[in-house]
C-alpha cells in the first residue's frame, strides 16, 4: 500500500484561483450623439434636394443671391453763369446780363406795316397798322424799305452795338431801301439799339409787303 504523501510530493498543488478583472463598461453616450448629428445632416440634405427638385419642376429658378446695390452717384449739373444766353423757340435773350453793349435778344422776325417793338423781350409785333417803328413798307414797284430811325450798315465787318450807336447818331434816316443780305441799324426813341440782317423781301405779301430777317438788340441806347 502506497503512501498518499508520496503522490502529493510528486504532483504540485494548482495555483490559487484569481477572479478576472471586470471589463470596463463601454460608453454609449458619445456614439449616440454622433449618430443623431449624422442623421440630422442627412435629413437636411435630403430636404434641400427635395426643395430644389420641387422648384425646378414648377419652372421657377432657385433664388439668386441678393446683390448689394452699388452706391448711387449724383451728377451735379452745372448752372449757366450769370448773363448766359437762355434759348427759346423764337430766339434767345440774355436776361441776366445788362452790361452796356451785351446782347439783349436775338432771333428771326418778320417785319411788316405793323412794326415791331424793340423794347420788349422778345420784340413784339404792333397791333395797329401804324405808329410802331421800325416797320416795313413798299418802295417803288418792286423794292422794300425799313421805316423808322434807321441807318444802313455798309462796313465790311459785322455790325456791333457801338458801331450802330455811332451810325445812328450821325447818319440816321427815316427810311432805307433794303435787299437780301443788307444789315440795317435801327432804334425807336428810347428803345435799345438793334440791327436787322435782311434774309428775304416779300413785296407782294402782307398789307404793304414783308421783310424777313435776323434781329439782334443790345443793352445800349442812343443818348437823347
């Protein structure tokens, strides 16, 4: 019979049992948050695509980005200087300028028996048959004449205010016969001095013929 202690010495005792460490718990909070964020992004993208498809199906283009309007620019318009010429359909006047010798009015006129008032701006045709000067009338069988205080300009240079003033003061007449192309200096009592450049004569028109021309009046008068 064998001794039991002999077996115990031959086979060593097994190591003591040690409990395994518990597995660390897996945190699920962060994973759930990521899943929710990803899901929200997908839903938003799908909604955007659906809106674009719906807009395209209805024929309306997607809204364009709002453009910022540029700053408006204001262009200042320059005002004419004092004494500048103001144009009109009948002629032009320099109402803002009254310096001696400056142009008072210039434009086309038709001179007839009624005469024309040089003092008004623009000059006005008389309302009666006689009395206003200068006026137009027939001379002889085919010519026309300008009646009033007048003087024919014979200088080769263009008429000037001072030149007409001097001519009227020394060589004025009660009437001068004119033809197309002639220039006549004229005045009526205290009216401004003017010059009429004849452009046409109409012997058979009007009561006693008509004279067409370009009239210029100046801010200058013949002294009494």
